[in-house]
C-alpha cells in the first residue's frame, strides 16, 4: 500500500492522462484536485478540449491491461455499456503496406469503446474516490514558487464564472496533464528555468469521421476494418464498431490530403480508395451524423529529461510530454503506462523527483515514439532524421506485412508489438526473422492473393 506523502496534489486536465494520474495520486495524497477548462458533461459526450474525441480511438491490448490494473472492473463496465470486446488480430480486417493480413485469434483483446464513453467511465470512477475533487470550467494561470525559486507550491487558477477572481490553490505536487496545449514550457521560462527542447515530425494528418448504424453482416462478421495509408497513396479509412449498434468511420488523409467534409464528398472519398471494404460496409448503412474534421499537424515530444534544472513539485504526463500520430493508436495506452509508472514512484514513499520522473517517462515514451515516427518517416515527404534503426525497420516491416498475409505466427508476433505487449525486438529475434524472410519471399513469388483466415471461434453474445 502506498504511504501518504502529502496533503494536496493538483492535476491540471481531466482527460484520460489526468484522471488516471489522479487515481494513483489518491493513494498518496489526502486531497486530490483535478481542474479542467471545459464544462465536463454528465454523460458520454464529446467535449471541446478533446478535439479528437468524436473520432476513432483504439485502446490496444497493452493499454487496456494497464487501465484494468488501475481501475479493476473498468472493462466489464464498458462491455455492460454495449462496447464489444475485440480480438485486435482476429476480429479486425487489416490492410497494411498494400497487403491484407491474415486474421487469426491472438488473445490480444480490448474493449472497443468510444472515447467519450471511456472517459465518462474513468471520470465517474475517479470522482468517487475518497479525497478526489474534479472542478470544471477552471483555468490554470501558472504555478506559484517558493521564496527560493526551487519548488512549485501551487497553481494560480481562475474559475470561468461571472465575478470570479484569481485564486491560489496550494499544493504539495502539481501534475500537468493538459495535453498538446500544455503551457509548462512557457511557465518554466517565465519562472527563470530554461525551457525544454522539443522534437516534431510533421505528418499533416486529417481525420473526417461519421457515425453509422453498425451491421456486422456488412463486414462479414468483423468488428473493424483498417485501410492504412501506405506509400505512395496517403489516403485511407478505418471503421470501428462501438457501443449500442453504432460504428465510427474515419476517412484519413496524410501530407496535406484532406478528405472532404461534405456528406457527398466524404462518401466519394471512401468509395475512391484502392480497397472497397469500408465503402462496402457503409454503402447500405444509415449515417447518424454529418462528417466532422480533425487536423493533426505533427507528432511532438518535449524533452524534459534533458533539462538540467527543474523545480521540485511539478510533473508532466500524457500528451503534454509526447503526442503521437493518432494512426498508431498509442496515446491513451501510453497515458495508462505513465500512470502505472507514477504509482511506482509514489510507492517509494516520497515525493517523485522530477529529474528521475522525466528520465523514466522518456523510457516509457521511447519505444512508441520510435514506432510512430519511424513509420511516418517511411514517407519520403516527411522530414526527419533517418538513422540506421529507422532505415532497417522501414525495409523490414514491408517483409513482415507480406509474410503476414498467410502466416498466423507472424501476424500474432506483429500485433503483440503493435499492441504494446511485446517489445519490437521480438520481431527481429532469429526464429521470427528467418520465418519472415522465408514467408515474404514465397508471398512475393506467389503474387497477390486472398489471405487465409483461421476458422472463427464462437463469440459470446453481445
């Protein structure tokens, strides 16, 4: 059991990262206050400060396991809400690198919930914890410092209500979980600390999403489809079955290619893709809303671990440290991994040291960052350094995809890495390397063909 470390911790941001941070902080601090700029909904509704909330979100198996560790029973609650459990290899039709991968049961299961419903469930669980308060419509104006300038002692806040005046919310620890819009780098500079370095890989990605009634018969019983953009075509689409007989369908454009936001133009875009699967699934389905757009300019990593000077009492977590190209479905899972890491730091019985915290966070972030940015750097148009590791991976992964057309073992190994259950090195282990090279050569010699599919195992009623 975690030792009580302090009286109050303040979390900036009530998104997934902030709520999971509050969950573990409640074990170590008597009073945990979560503040958020938005008016938080009572139910499962998209909100302004989570612009991607209306679009496809995939919580991969590794992230689902971490969330379940933090909030036991969360999966069962989401399933009770109508979200399907999905084998991310067996229940989803994947097109990667121009290949349709073999579908095979993998045991990599996760709940396919919409972001608003997932966040609602996490928020209700965290709000019910003793000592936790969630305050919405409240802006963080900046941290306060001790007289010697070495410690953050709280945060200045302003409630978004008529007649409000600036207040100081004292805290033993402040955790910034405000996402890509985090102002901590600017705050550090204002307080006399050198701002952290920042890395970006620009992908100029656009999502345009509609909600449809879901009919598995239109998908051959599958629960998801991904037509991933792959060189030279920067367009793609994805379909995700979510709660209550609905599915989200997202049209994707990279490198400045933007799917139309008009209903007719959006359908024409999906119909024009090289593979007909997503269009066939929605052709006779009922749209429940108009297309909505979301633009993601660049993956971004803030290198706090390289800062020589940092104040005590201030940590940063989630997208405020590193935000990933959403195509790779890593953000929520990495936030869960970081919350588990925070619990490990708190279990030492003392306030987390910021230098050690950011070094450890950098280790959590490094693998998914390399996976996402390395994949994006396969596009010649994407600017960035292509070291030996990136070049080798981007030559090897097409062979993995080719081998995965027929080889179920290659498919499972690939998805265990993609689901952040196994490290990428597993794909390069000698037995798998030999298997990939042998299978990919035979696949290329045979030419395009429909992948084999293992016999479907009976699914429980949904």
